[in-house]
C-alpha cells in the first residue's frame, strides 16, 4: 500500500479483515495526525439489546489507531513490527445509528517510531479512540496500547 487513503485502507479491510468489512467498518478520513472510522448499527452487528455489539465498536476504534501506526511505519521505509499489547474500553451510551470513531494521536506514533529507529529499542504507545453518535454524544472510549519494534 503506497499512500494511505480511505479507499486503500477499506480495500485492505475487505481482503484482510473481512469480519470488520462485513460489519460495515469504513475509514472516512486519514491524515498523519488523525483517523476517522464510521460504522452504522445494523442487523449484522447488533447485540440482543438493540444496539451495536461492543466488539464491532472495538474493531472500528482499533482501526483508527492501527491505521495511524501503519501509515507512520510505511513512511519510514523500514521494517517495523506492530502489535496491540492491551486495550480497555468504557461504554457510556447505547450505540445506535451511525457511530464515528476518531483518534487524534498520530503525533505519538511519529515520536515513538523515531525513538525506536534511533535507539533500536521497542516502544509502547497508548492511543485513544472516541466513538460518537450522530448527535455528537460519546458512546464509547477505547485505549489501545501498541508496541512497535524495528525488525533486525
């Protein structure tokens, strides 16, 4: 994947993350600094309580952070591994309708990747993604701890 665009990431999702694709997880915008991913509450991604299943929200939230990490690594033209070490989430409202997840932590990735390249040591970054409904109300908040390491 050359330059990261929503279309290229969505094609990647369809081919490599089919469960996210089938559930309607789609990248809407991406830059060096931020990423926005949307998902609409539908029959295929619902829970028994008539809202979006928490794991679908997690897929969308993780993609906002992971796409930023992938983009930064791609720009370095070095082999760097990435892995989610841990995550946690809070849910504050039923997720119905269209939910937009946003992560604005691209600067953290840039700093950590540069430090990993300079020192040769693995780095850990905690990135946040917030899901909001059409009214702008927060429905969930996720924190993903990513580890990155330059491959030898």
